């Protein structure tokens, strides 16, 4: 409520209290174009993110297509128990965790290091050229990427084996030996995504005040010390946020790439939750079981995000939530 004064014809004033609803409505009308722009993304969010949650109930039911979602009998945690006690479940979970942890340990620092090196490069032309070259692989489709991996690692005519032979070594069947699968998956993922992820850190580094660098130079700080004491602390909030978000995919290894890289030889180390759910749910038509496995994966991812956020707040006093 606000006080509004109205002056009468005889010069006297009268004060009356009016609500501020009119002012709020005027602001809403002035911002109407922005609300219209929000309609489509909000509709897509509701349609593709929230509405599918209605189907999660089949994880707790013995779903039959002819009975429908509401008519299928309720079985509680039966499918969760079956998944966690299945002989192949823990192998699938361990494969998913190992690939995710390797990707996090090796892949998360890579764009940070790349961004810092590009930021410290004395030649802007060189840094822009390197940024463009490292950024381009992100736009390669997954099918083309896996085809390149198979061609480059081919035992007979692949580029990698040609280099090994040229150095006097023996050709290696990289895609035919399961011990190389995780290494190939992680390294190609870093090659494809490091340049794109580095853009975020470069944007954060561009906001660092030049006065901090000048003060560090005056104090005699070397380039390494400037990186450790100016660059890294300046982008620390960005690092924390992205680290928390990345931990949310600890049990969500991307389906397309790993499915295309699978074969009968490496299946024991390449079978992850996403491919397991696809084979059980869609190919095997066991929808309730696969939904339970997917919901379990989502619950673990949520727990890891909350855990990483709590650790960041404990260490630095700042987090995502």
C-alpha cells in the first residue's frame, strides 16, 4: 500500500491509501513481449521434462500395454529389487561409474588448462586459431566421430597403427581389446568437448581486472604464480558450478557414442546403464524393469549433485544451491 495525496479545489489536501496493484500491472503489461517469448520454452519444458514424469509410476507397477498405466497392478519396489539383485546389474553400475569417474578426473581439468593457456598466450591471433581448432570437433556428429575412431585405430590401415609400425612397433587391435575401451572413450571425449567447455572459462577470465595482473607483475610474480593466484581464484566460482553439474551425470554416460563403440569383445567393460536400459526396456519390452533402473540412476545422480554441492559449501562456503 502507498499513500497518495489529492488536492481539492479549496486548497485542502486529502490523503487516501491505495494499493500498488496498478503499478505491478503496468510493469507486467510493459514486459508482455518478454512473457510471450517465455511461453514456448516453458511449454517445451513442461511437455518434454515434467509431463514424462507421469510415466515414472510404471516403475512401481507390473506394466501391461493392454491394461494401460493406470490399470496395471501395483507391485511396489519389486522391479528395483530385481534390478539390484540381478547378476549383471553391478557389473553395469561399476562400468558406468568407472567411465564417469575417468571422464571427470581427466576431462574436467582439460578445458580449464586449455582456457588458461589461451588466456596467457601473448599472441591473440595464435590463441584465436587454437581456440577455433579445438572448438570445431564439438560439432562432429557422434556417428561420424565413432567412424573416425574405428578408421584411425584399424589394425591394418589405421593411422595410429601406421605410426606404431613406423616407429618399429607391432600393430594393436585397439577396438578388439577391451582394455583399451575406456581409454579411447575418455580421450576422444576430451578431444571433442574440451574446446567447447573452455569457452565458458575464457568468458570468466575475460572479466578479470587488468589491475590484478599489473599488481602481480609489480610484485614480481611469475606467469605461473599469476595463474595460480589471479586466474584460478577468479574463475573458482565457475569451476565449482560446473563441477557440481558434472557430478550429476555420474551414472548417466551418454548412450549414442558408447552404444556405437560396443562390440562382442568389449561388451564386458562397455555395457553401461544407458545401453542396459535400452536393451532391457525397448528391445526386451520389459518397460517396468527398465524404468526402475533409470529411476535408480536418476536418484543416484541427484544424490551426487547434492553431495558435491554440500562439499563445495563446506570447503569454500559457496555452492550451487
